[in-house]
């Protein structure tokens, strides 16, 4: 399970995005993420957040530090993709919010 740290900007990525039929890396997809709590979008951002292409099938977004998250709570990061050829995909990994502790 992925971890989101309370009060921190957090990077979320989709790596090696490929066409499901041709297995060719898709560098022209439309990718977005929405963070849900019990089916509702988490407050603190305008959803969905676009995940632009970085390189070689890597798509990335930064979730803002101002999200209203609660420690030890599990959320769903809904990632939607429209591939360059119009094909659709969706992932819903669970993420947990934690308070960052320890020394700097």
C-alpha cells in the first residue's frame, strides 16, 4: 500500500504505460488522478489532477500538501487513462495517510 504523508506534497506516478494490444509505450495518453474517501473526492484540491507525460511512458502528478487527510485512514487513488488510440483504463490503488515522524 502506498503512503501519503500528512502536510506534504506527494508525487504519484504511472510508469511504463503501454498499449494493451501492441505493447508499445504510450507517450500521448491522457492520465488523471482523483483521491477518494468513501467514494467522495478529498477536499483540498480540484479533481481530477492531470498527470502529464514525463518520458518513456512515465506520467506524474503532485498531490498538494493541503489535502484534508487523516492519519491512519485509507483512501482510493483513482487513476484514469485514455490511451492515444482511445482505449480506456482505470486503476484504484489504496493509499494510507500517515504523519511523517523521525529526524531530519
